[in-house]
């Protein structure tokens, strides 16, 4: 689906910018993004909407609630690795950065989106997991998103496990939000 989101190790980047709390970004969701939020858990919708307000990086909601058939096709194509996706229950979204009006998959804008999502989730008291660091609750971390992701990749490699990075993916913590 999105080749660059599955890199073995994210490239180094300058420190992530922190969104300015309380300042509106001026960005607005398109009708398509709003349609992708239909059926998504209300707490996650609240976080995504607030993240766009906080963000210095425009982004679109490219996927929210999925049907079983959609998920099967994504697994068959290799774009997803599981039939236990949180998208099936409305507990996950995929957010793609928009740069000059186009969806982009480079890591630097993905990290800016992740920083805004983390800030919005903390503000709302919502525990989130990020697809670029599956084994931690993003809202419990303090390092820059690229460091959180690099540390996850290092933990996986040191355990002899494969690394699957899905930078656009955010989901409600299974512990705090069981399906």
C-alpha cells in the first residue's frame, strides 16, 4: 500500500516540532476525511480533530472504520498483516500528511503528525498506540517521535524479530479500550 511506511529503520531527522498549544492551525478536514471518521470511536475522533487544530502539519484521514472484506483485501495485498485490526472496530485511523496539497509518506511530516496526535491525546487523557512503535503507549512517551520509533525498531531487532513500521496508523490502546 504505502511502501515508505514499512521501512526497516526510519531515517534520522531533525528534532520534531512541538505543536503550539491553544493556537489554531488553520487546517480543515475535507469531506473525504470526515467520511473516514464515521464509525470511529468518539474519543479517537476527538483526538484526531484536536490534533489537526494543534498541528503545524496538515494531514488527511485516509482510513478509519473498515469492513471485513476491506481488511481481507489489505491482508491479501500485504498492506496489512492482521485480521485483528483495530480498524474493524472503529478503534484506529490512518493519518497521512499533506504537503503542498498532496498526500506524502516521508517520515519528517509523519513525525510532525505523530507529535500533534500525541499532544491531543494527552490533552484528552486518551491512551494511544502508534504504528511506528507498536509496543508502547505513545501518550506515555516523552521522546521525539522519531526516537520513539527508532527505539521500537532497535528493541525488535535485538529480540530477533521483524520490524513493521506503519507511521500513519494510530489506535486506541487495547488495554484502555478493549473492543
